[in-house]
C-alpha cells in the first residue's frame, strides 16, 4: 500500500481517534455508535405495527438532540461457515452423512457464487459537542506544564464521555419501547465499522489494526 497516498487519504477522514468506544472528531466533537437489532415489521399484526410506530414517535419526542440512522449492507462472507462444515465431514458416523454434508457444502458454495447474499446491520450515531468551562479555558491559556495539560485533557474527556454515555443510554431505552435492542459498540468494533465504511473494496480482507 502506498503510504503517501494513505496519508493524503487520511486528511479527508474527519476522525481524530477512537478511545474507549468513543469517536473523537478532528473538530473536537464526539460520536457514540449503537448497533441495533432488527424487527420484521411486515410480519407484525396491525395492532403491533401501530404500537411500534407509536413507540418510535414517543422515542423521537424524548430526545432533544439529533441522531443519525445508518444501514450498512454488505455481502455475507460464508467462507467460515463452509470451512466449519468441511471440518465436520470426517466426524460423521456414516458414509451417507459424509456424502450428504459434502453435497450440501457444494450447493451452498455454488448458490453463493451465483447470488449476492447480503446482510444488513443497523446503527444509530449519537453526537455530543463538549462545552468547555471557563476554568478549563483559562487553564489552557496559561503556560501550564505538559503534565498539567494532559491531566486536564484526561479529565475533560471523561466528563464529556459521561455526558455522551447518558445520551446513548437514553436512546437505547427509547428504542427498547419499540422492541429494538441497542448496544454501544466497543473500540475494536467501532474501528472495524469505520474501516469497512472507508474501505468498501476491502470487505473480504482481514482488518489490520496498527498500534
């Protein structure tokens, strides 16, 4: 990979770092990401559908900040599943079972080659814009030592993180009323999500996390 081109590309990525599951943007704002379960709305009865819609309306009315709903579609990677089945073939008790398992593996592999089997993931991105206190601003204006500024930065991050986590909890509780389960992503999961988003051509390649 050309490191020069990679460096130029990173200039257009608005993310500064991902720490403790929190996305720190280059402009100083924060983002938290919730992964959400899916519900099959079409299979619900009319009363259940009405209850879900009403619950979602109530959820939107309880929040006083914006959210972003993201749907991520990607081709399902069946290779681990097929490898698992192939490893199980020698363990079968009869030759007939081994033959049937091998035929099933070949059927799935052929079907996957001819059809794009897609999987969808649902996310909600929750923003938070920190408001620096006057004391914190004065601290940065003074010629404090590097250790003092690092301590102030750490304290600031933990305070802002607590505020963002409150928002994430509020969103998760609101979605629970519609039957949707929402869980915050951790650091590695968030890195993977953004890596896949910014590198759509590498969906089948393993993610390499740099120290």
